[in-house]
């Protein structure tokens, strides 16, 4: 095993006081525990190899900047960021690089499902969401995948514990971008 792209995510939108224990626990089971367990299996295998390996975890811009109604999601992705840094430090001398991508709004099933639950037209929501970003559009899955492939590649051989923002400039604003 040379590369693990550790891509897991589930999102429940609710204010903290309406976030149920089940929502919280499911979010952490998928977004944190599954990522940890997959990385642990990969690290054990990669340590046996002369070439080491590369792990790219999927964090989120929401693990950097808080967002309303996403306490569980933001906390879980922040956990992925810290776990990535710790694993990177634990295993860099084993020849294993651990990094994370931090995507922003991306046209995925998760965001489509979330927007479909909002009143109004989903395509209008996509345009509004894109307009709120410095780049003025949301990402395609390929744009995020290309960032993950870069971190997994030898081209990123000096990247260790990196959180690579792939968010259309949103992290540069320190929070929601003024439209």
C-alpha cells in the first residue's frame, strides 16, 4: 500500500441545542473514528515497506472556520486536522507522509442532499453559495481530487502535516466572504 486517500464525511445541520446524541456520535464515527482506523491499518502496512507511503485525510474548511448549525461537523473535521498533524509527526521518520486536504463547498452528493432540504431551487442555492466565495463558484469534485493527488504524489515530498485549503479563497478571508 503506497497511498491512502482517506475520504469520509457525513453532515447533519442543526444548532448545537438541537443536535442529538445520535447525530453527534454518527458524525464522529464516520468523520473521525473511521478515518483513524483506516489510517492505522495503512500505517501498519506502510511501516513494513521500504518506500513508506502517503496518507491524505479529508478535512474541511469547516474544521478551520466555524459555521452555524454545524457544531458536530466542524468539531469532527477539526479533529481530523489535529489527528493528521499528530500522525504526521509520529510517522514521518517511518517514511510516511500524512497530510490533509481542506475542501470548501464542493458539488458533491453531501452538499446536494443538504441543499435539497432547503426551501427553494437547488441550482439557485448553488449559485448563491458560489457567489459568496472569493472565486465566485463552488468546486468540482475533480478540483478537490487533484489537490489530494498532489499531496499523495512525490511532488509533495516535503509536505508533512499540511492542511491544504481547497476552498476558492475562503480560508484567506478568515471566515464568510462578504458577497
